[in-house]
C-alpha cells in the first residue's frame, strides 16, 4: 500500500469569485475614487499567491491535488433553508447581489460558492474514507461567518458546517471538533451547532474584532449543546505566545476531554502581523506551530484525521508564507522557502508583562471550563 499523502483541494473557479467595488472593506461611493480592480480585501490574490508559492517551491508536487464537484442541493439543505438558496441562485443568474453584510457576489457566484463548499466536503470525505492522511481545502468564498439564512463577512455558504453535516450523515460520526483560529469569531459555525453535543466548536479570535457582538467566553452553548461551545477571545497584540497559551491551557485539554473522531480547522491567516483587518501580531511560525500541535493531538485522539479549511487572510504579501508554513507542517514536507519577515515579526512580539496578563486571563477561563 502506498503511503497516504496530504490532500490539497483546489479549483480555479474559486478564484473567480468577486464582490462589489470596495476599498478594503468599505463600499466605494461617490466620495472615494473607485479602485482599479474590485478593491475588496477578500480578493483572490492572497490565495493565488499561496498556491503559486507552493508550486514554485515544489511542495504542490508532494501533495495529492484534487478538485471536487459542486455541493448538491440536498447537502446544502442540511444547513441552509430553501428560500435562502433560491434567492442566492436567482441573483446569481443575473448580475449578482448581496446575501448579507459584506457578502456580495457577481454573476455565477452561487455555483462558485457551491464549488467552494464542495471542496471542503470532499476533503472531509476523502480523509474519513482513509484515502488521505489529512487534507487542506482552499475554499473561496469562505464560510465560517455564514448563518443558515444570511450571509455575513464575505461568507455565502457555511462550508465547514456543510462538510460536517454531510460527514455526520454519511459516516455516522458522533463527535466532531472544530478549531477556528481565524482572527474573527466563527459565529456562523457556532450558531449552527450551538444546541448540539455532537460538534464541539472552539474559536480563538481577537476580542470584539468581528462580529463585535459575539465571541464571548460566557457563550457556552444551549440545551443539549451546553458546554460544547468554547470561545477564547484574545487581547489585541497578543502575538505568537497568546496562541501557544490558548492552545495549551484551553484547546488541547478540551479536545482531550471530548475525544473527537475528526478535527476540522477553520484556518484564517488574518491574525498575522501585517494583516489589514486585525491586530494580533502572529507570524508564519505561529501557523506552523498551531498545525503541528493540532496534528499531535489528532494523532493521539482520532487517528490523525484533520481537515483544514481556508477562511480569512488579507495580506497578499504575507498569507503565502503563513500558508506555506502550515502546509509544510500538515504534510510533513519541508522546502527551501524561508519567511523574509519572520525575524522582524519576532522582534515586534509583545513584552513579558503583556504575555503574563494574557496568560492569567486564559488561566482564569480554563478554570471555569
């Protein structure tokens, strides 16, 4: 039997998604010169440059690269009600539209979103069937903010939740864990599974970044799902050590208690030191460490079954290096690529007093879990 490889799920069509004209994330009106291109921070460029870096470094050649069909309506209905899907499809046939706050799309956007969700679902399926050791889905548009009946924050379909729901139905899973380290709260995934014990949702995010009215530590689930939702709001500027402490004090112990059959990672690179939408100060070795730590836990608990889904990350210059580091950790393959910004990123990490303050807050939260 050949050794199972890491899967990389990718489709060029996902890079063709676009929204209305924006300047970063502000709609462009009559007072600001329209940008040359879409101007939207959720552009294809950071994703394309990540894939290009993987290609030129030789990393792509060491992966099992696959695409996937669009997710079926039957599978979409596991999360999204028919009226939402019908409106999305109808607008997509014309000039596109808007499914919620900062969730715009152009013609054909519905089918592209279905491809994005399909990549995530097929990645999970291939890992659970044993075809792949683990997998990464370069899904775009992203999904972790999307509610069942409303788009939000660049997200149009709930990619991760859709993949999990299909896996539960198809593979009879009873315990799935989600680790969301996108810098913004994974409110959509939280909402979908908030009253259920079969999916443990954990979100590490910058406190009150987006959405500003969610992601609080007190929100632990409801009904049968009480205790199966964990939010870890982090102080802005926490840097690498904040993620190390959050994982060691809260995330890893929670996973060990829960003993999942599958770990799904909602991976945003927007916690990086130069991302325009956050202030968390992480760097490429942060993502390498996060992935290595998750794999160690997965090896001990669920046979290494980990699927990573691409979420945010808006620095076209730095997402490629963060993603490359994570993909090297996920695949166990090291390339000659070095992060030219890593040394200065390490020099700009917070001081010891800040680190101790953040650690105390995490220790207090851990005692309450």
